[in-house]
């Protein structure tokens, strides 16, 4: 398939091997998560996207790129079109799933020795976290709380907008991409498929372990690019 036919909606390769995040995130979970869940979101998003751009009155929504079709505004316009009712839901869930997981893999990196893991001291990101959350520890507590309180499936985000940094959670595959002006810096998948094999129903244990593998260089790069 050429890049024209898939509109850039492809399954990105993991930036490390499936077992590289052990012992924090297990190899089997990474395999299912990437090869089945993310692959499924990718193929279903592409199918829905192709249907969307075949509708004359709606195809202009894609002019800003594939991510522009999953803002809340675009999805409302799609849902209001007679041919777009089922399509809006498919785009929201699968487009969101494709975007969120593409970020999630890059947001992590191996840390087999569980070395201390935090943003670089004196980086602009570290200063912004201290400014908006008082301290890195308080940031982590607030972020983990948001993950623990998310009922059912969803995500926790550290996002940036014109006012600064904020933490929030979203249901299902929603995320900062739904809102223009919000930039996702760090996302945590709290769907059971992200942790159940290793941690069963113990989501807080998964979140505790996940802090070890956060790729703060990636978060910092997103923060600096969002200035
Ligand atoms: Mn997932």
C-alpha cells in the first residue's frame, strides 16, 4: 500500500523491543497492546477516514490533516450529516486510539534497573511542573489520582495549553486531540488491556510501575515544541 492510499494512517513500530519495558510492563502485554489493539484502531480509523473523505460535504474537514477530523467540532459536524452518524463514533474511537497509542509508545523507554526517573533538573519542563503543581512529587500524586479515579476505560494526560500545564483524564479514546489548542505531553493508558495480564485489577500498582518507564526526554521535547 502506498502512502497515498493510507493517508499516513499506519501502525508505527515500537521504538524498542516488546520485552524492553520489563519488569514494569511485560512483554506479553506489549505484544497484544501494539499488535492487536493499536493495529485494530489503525485499520478501523483508516476505513472510517476513507468513508469520510468520500462524502463531498465533509471532506474539507480533513484539510488540516488526519488528526483534524477527530476534534469535537469536526465530529459534531460529521454526526450531524445524514451519512455521518455511525462514522463520527468510529472516527472518535479509532482515530483517538490511533493517535493516543502512537504517543504512548514514544512516551515510554526501557528502565530495567528502575533507576530514578524524572525530568532533567533546571529544564523548562521541570520548572513548569514546579510552577503549576508545586513539586514533581505533587504532580505525580495528582496524575496517579486522576488515573485511579477514571471509571472504566480511559487515559490520563499531562497537557499544555495557553494557560500552562494541566492534568486531566478522558474516557475511552478521547484525549487532548479533541480540543484544538491542547497539546498532549504525556499520556497514560488506563484501559485494562494495558495492565491486566500482569497487574490484574490492581491499576494503582501498574501506575506505580509505569513511572519507571516514562521517557522524560520525549515529554520535554513535546513541551519545548509546544511553546
Ligand atoms: Mn490501549
